[in-house]
């Protein structure tokens, strides 16, 4: 404030009281959208918006405007967010998209228009979308492909037009320009016939074409002749077996890698199904066939062949198949999958005739409970997947070795129980073994993996394993990945059981109830790159265990009981570390751990999810983000001690004390008198502003003009305008300033801190807070202010729950957030008169 006197700051005994409160800054966003990633990702769902919110920054790359009544997209509609890459307009009641509606969005790669009744699309509606790769226009009431102006979108890869009213598969000529198109969905439209020439415009050989849920009654002969398609889906397309058989016969000449046929569980049309329907497959160039829900009469695979024997990949999904016939010796099947069928046991013997079989998958079969590994001569089988069944079996390594000697991948995960025994006749070429979420017997007590010398991947997570034997993983000298989350170790301690896994690169021992590690438990894992030890009960980092892991790049230590880091812990971190997870630990943020707190802020780049790192102690800092902790609060300022005393110095000091004592009595008397009368007067101002006269230009521009002329409108008290002439300055400060205002705004700058009058007024304000429990302050710290000085001047008052602490920076985004927080603080506790409401509404 405007003063030229040489007054010193007043000090009070009350400032020595130990008043500590929880520090928590409450912000009330005026922007209704959810800011997922600052500056780039926003979700504005179901906010009844009629346009793009003005507070959405131009740097936004992902914007979700779904479920808002936008109705019409006019020209340049998205010009304010030209950096968009993802735009979701699901169910926005859009009826009309005018020319150039998306102009400027040349970076946009994904556009979602699902469930909008598009009655009108301008010929240039999608102009400028040169980078668009994915367009989803599901359920938009589109009746014709000719009405979709997308011929210039040459980068388009994915076009989803499902659930519309398109009645013809005749592709417009512009499809010849879509050379990168890989996925075209016309599912659930009104296509009833396919004629010769309908697909002539296709220019991509790698296209996946979905025609499911169309009521196809007729396919003309040679309609697909010479076409090369990656995949075609015809599920739920035929009303009878006769129509299906005739249509498939007319697919002769089609080159397709994968063909999907069948129905849906809740929409079955076919009453009967016979193997004659699939005879037409013998006249196609087909590599893979998927049959889904093809009726209730296919109980045996013999009903589906012989045509399927010439196809290399066969998938049967959701069928009633419960038995397997012997396959012909000359079968070409290399990949065979049964999913959700009716097997009660694995048909090992009958499948042994498939001499070319490379991969066998029998999954999600609830009745499958038995597995006898009696395969015979499947020399080429490399993958055996029996996951998500209800198997209870004793695994016979020697049986598998005799029947499938070249097996490389075996998946028995998500079953009931598997017993493993110690045999030295295991599968010599097995590389990957997945047993997760299946109760295991024998593991942890005996070296059941002893002869799996080539195993590189082992997952025994959540298998009820209790590791007791130090030789539990003996023999796995080639292992690169070991996942064993959700198990336990004897005495909840990790000892030297991994010593032979010298090539291990990835180790997951999360959620294993670990309480401690032995110093040599990880010492031999010199090649380890990723270590997940999260969700345990480790009280210390045990950094000595990691000191030799010089290849370690990822260490996940989150959700443990780690409170402090010692200097030794910090020194022993591998220098190769690139990702460090320490969140959800009960950190001690007392000043005794200042080294760790400083290190945490300096190492912010390797730290992952630092926003989830919170202080747990001391009590007044509980739930404060560790990254928001003020390090300067731990630096104790030293008082200057006089080295010599002279008569002149004593005299000067005495005069200063007398001077300070005089003003102390004077303003305390006024303060107390104002306190007695405070209950009789209503607040006239929303806030009393104290500041240095050298900052008056900033105050007028950023406070007076913005707050008193904006919406909502606030009334502020300024000394140059609102003080009563002729009244003592202290009386004006107390009665016209503090007593007549709900809050006090202190504009703290370098000039403010240098001004003795400003410091005097600040001390008056702090004293007023001690006397009036309803009084609150808004502290605005300008750029360039020494934080240590601010900490010393403001003391504990910056931590009072009823105070607001704001930092102003001369940047557009920061200025916007600053004004939002300032208005939110001024609105707290404000009551509106009828006159104020009328002025705010008319303004």
C-alpha cells in the first residue's frame, strides 16, 4: 500500500503459539469438463452443452462431447481445437453436418458419430480430415453408401457403418481411392442380395468385411469371383439352410483367408444344419473357417467334414460338439480350436490322426474335467491350450513327451487343479508354460520343473503355491520370465531360491505377503530388467538386494509399507533405472527425511504416478501429495547474534522498542474496539485489499477491473478510494478495512515484503484472525518473490484451513486458473442481496 514511513513490522506473543492445521487447497473449476490429462484430454459427457466450452484449450488432442445436444455442426465448428486427434460425438442429436464443419482438423485420426440421426451431409462435410484413419458412423440412419462424402479420405483404415439402413452392397467408385482400408463393417443393415460388380471398387487385398446380421436371400454366381479378402463374416445372414447352402455355393472363386459362418445365441434362424451345407467350401480358396453357434445337431466333428479337412485352420465356437471322429490321415488341418463346446474329456487319442496339427486349443468348456495326456505321434504339435476349463488332472510329463515331443507352448491356466510331479522325462523343447489361477500340487515343495531346460516363460501366479524348497526352480536355467504373483513364501521372506535363474529378465512377485528380503535373494539375477514387488508388506527398501542389478530398468515397489528412504537406499539404486513405482506407500514427510524428499523431487522423471505418492506422517501433513511438500519449511533460519554492544546501539534499540510499543498499544486499542462493534455492522465489502503502491497498476488491472466488472461481481475495499479522509490511518484500516470486509486479500510481492507499512498491515490482519474466528485471508504471491521469505513472513497463517494461498504467473493458462481459484475463494461464504442478484443477471 502507498506508504513512505520507516515503520518496522509488529510482532506479537500470539505468533509463538503452535497452531498447526491440515493444508488443503480447494479448487472449484468453472470449466464443467473433466480434465483427464492437463491441456490435452477432456471429457465433456452429458453436460447439456450446445457447443464447445470456451475453456477448452487449443492444445486439446482428445475431446469427448458425447451425449450433448449439438444438433447442427456448422462451418468451422471445431476451429478452436485444431490440434484434435480424437473426437467422440456419440448421441449428440446431430441431424446436419454442413460443409467445412471439420475444417482445420487435419490431425484428426478418430471420429465417432455413433447414434446421430444424420439427415443431411454436405458434400464437403468431412473436408480437411486428411489424417482420418477411423470413422465410426454406427446407427446414423444412413441409407446409401453414395450419400457418404468420404472419397477424399485416402488415409482411412477403419470404416464402421453397422446398424444403418443401407440396402445395397454396391460400392461407389470412391472406394477405389481408399487404398489403406482394412476394415469395413456393414453389419446389421438391410442388404438382401449381392450381385456381380458390387465389389469391383475394392482396391485393398487385406480387407475385413463384416456382413453379419443382414437378411441375405440371394448371392449371384461369381459375385465374389477373383476377389481377395482377408476376412468375411456372414453370421446370422440366412433364414434357412436352403438359402445358406445356395449362397455359399455361389461364393465359388472367392479368395479369403478367414470365413466366419454361423449365428448368434439370441438370434437363431436356422432350424437344421447338415454337412452338405458346407460342401461349397471345397470350391473356395480358404485358409481359415470359424463356425459359431451352427445349430443343435453337430454333436460330432464327422458331421462337418470332409471339406474342412482341406482347410488349414478350423475353429468351432459355441457348438454342441461333444465327440471327435477320427480324422483322415491326409488332413491338412494345422490349427484346430474348440471353444465353449460339450467335451467332458480331452479327446487326445482321436486327435492323434491329425499329423499336420501345429496348434490345438480347447477352451471355456465347462464340462471338460478330465485330461489324459495320451496323444500319439503328434510330432508337429507346438501349441496346446486347455485354459478356462474345469480340469482336475495329474500331469504326466513322460506321456506328453511321448505324444507331443516338440511342444513349445502349453496353457493350463484357469482350471481347477493340476498336480505336478518330479520327473526327468519332461518336455525338452517346451518354452512357455502358463498355469496361472489353477491350484497346483507339488510346486514349491519339490523341483517339479527340473528337466524343463529350455523353458523361457513360466506363469504360476495365484496358484496357491507356498515356496518352501530352495530348489523349487531348479533346472530352469534358461528362464527369462517368471510370474508368481499371489503366492506365498515360507516365513513371508524371500531367500536365495532364485540363485540358478541367472538369465532371468522379468520377475513378478507382487501380492505375496512378503515382509522382508534376504541380502542375497536377488544377487544372482544380473540380467534382471523388470521387477514387480508391489502389494507386499515390506517395511524397508532393502536396497542392498538391488545394488547388483545393474540391468534393472523397471522397479515396481508400490503398495508396500515403505515410510522412509535412507541415504544408503538412494545410493544403491541402479543407474540403469528408467521407471520407478513408489506410490501408495505410507511416506514419512518429516524434516528428518529431507534427503529423500529432495531426491524424490529431483528424480521426478523416473518416478511413475507421482500424483499417487502421499505423506502419511506427521499428522498435519497426512494425505498431502509428496510432490507438493514445501522443502523450504525444513530450512531453519538463523537469528543474527550481536557480537558487540555499544552505548549507541543500545540507545537505538531502546528507541525502536519504545516506538513499536507505542503503536502496539494504539492499534490494539482500535482493534479491540472494532471487535466489540463488529457484531453490530454488516460486511460492506467482499474483501479488503492490502498491497504495495508499486503494484497498484497490477492490482487495478487484475483485481479491480476483473473482479468488480466481471460476473459474478465483487466489491473490494481500496485505501485510496474507500478510506475516510481525516480519520487516523489505523482506525481506517481496522474499521473501514477489516471490520467492513468478509475477507482480506494480501498481494505479496517483493515490494510488499520490503515495505514496512505493508508488513504492518499484514500483522494487523493476522492479529484480526486470532480475534475473529470467521476472518479469512487470500494470500496472492506474485512472480519473483523469494519463497523462503514468504514462508518466514506468513508463518503458520498460510496453513490455516480458512485461508487461501495462490501463486500468480504471467501465463495465459496460469492466469485463467488463478482467476478461477480467486473467484472460488471469494464466493466462499458470500450471501447475495436481491440487488446484487439483479445486477449479476442483467450483466
